[in-house]
């Protein structure tokens, strides 16, 4: 009985940690994407200024 409870707890902890690390990676990816969009915006603005 105790062994079964331990196994269930381990599985729950495993998925909880996996979910946390996934959300951190996703957050990092979104931040990088936003930085790239900002850079793209800046480049477009500079280009617009030069073409005027």
C-alpha cells in the first residue's frame, strides 16, 4: 500500500516539475519572440526614415 502511494506521489511530482519547466521554456521563447518583433519594428522605422 505504501509503495503504491509513493509511486503515485512520484508520478505527480514528475508531471508537476515537467509542467513548470515547460512553462518557463515557453515564457522564455515568448520573450525572445517579442524582442525580435521590437527589433523588426525599429528596423522598419529606420528604413521608413531613410526613404523619406
